C-alpha cells in the first residue's frame, strides 16, 4: 500500500512523528524514510516531530486554525485571526495568531506564519469556544468578546481612556461593524475584568459599547 493511502486516514489533524513512524514501520530505518518522503514532497514538517501531507500526495491539509492548536499547546486562536473568523473585521488575515499559557513564540512554516502570545490564568481560560471547522475537525478559538479583549490587552500602546478614543480604535483602526459590536455580551466581558490585564481599558470598552445600544 502506498504512503498516500496509509496516511490519508490521519489527515484530519497534524500528524505526529510517532504516527508517521508507525505508517513506515516496514522500513528498517523509519527516520530515513521520513526524510525521503519530505524530500519527495509527500510530507511537510511544520515543526520538529509534527507533519502534514505534502503537495505530492494531493491530500488536503488540516485547517490552519486546527494546526495552530497543535503547533503549541495549550493555546487557542485569537486576535485578528479570530476576529476575522467571526466576521468582526473585514480583512482576511494570513498570519494565524494565538494565545498560549506558554511563552511567546512564532513559527515560520511551509504553510505560513503562526504566532503565540502569552497570557496568564485565570483570564486565559475565559471565552474559549470549540468550533467545527471541517468534517472531523474541531478547534479552540476565542469568542468574539474574548478575541476583542485579547486584542486590546496584547496590543502595545493601546490604552483606552475615553469613549471617543475607544470608538476610534474600534471603528477606524479595527474597522469593525458597529451593528456587530452591539450584539457583544457585555456582562460576560465585565465578569472577566477582575482577572484581566488592562482592567481600565476593558472597563472603558464596556462603557463605550453600552453607548451604542
């Protein structure tokens, strides 16, 4: 059986080195076979010990949001990536942005750049949703509210001190749709503030969003 036929059952998520080694276990030197598959374009390494199908297999790669969850964990996709996913900002994003309990880090991979920014618990655990991206593909992503709060917290220099300044940030800088902002759950955001960084900015966010209702 070809490598393509063997590996296609594992392509709903990034494939670990252990799984690939099992698939090519009939070879005396599995690591040498893995290197050969990478050279042939049948296997792509996205970091040490983690792979996706290469272009020569003609198999679909997992969704990039799911790949982000696996590249560095624990983590969830957030910031512009999540805001774009939920339709909160008009731009499509090419860099996949995540939040992690681990240290800040970035990965440049054959399929794009993945960045991770650190936040502490308990704030970290709030507002994470498990969403279905494709058939048999589920990933962790920030809710609309959490993605916006993370953006404010993790953007250097953003300190919201007035309603007018906050509206400029949301509507001009981020180009968010005012109608979508009206639907955000303000009570949920307010409950997070005690454990969040930039408390005063998040309080101003809630106050500003209340004026839109």
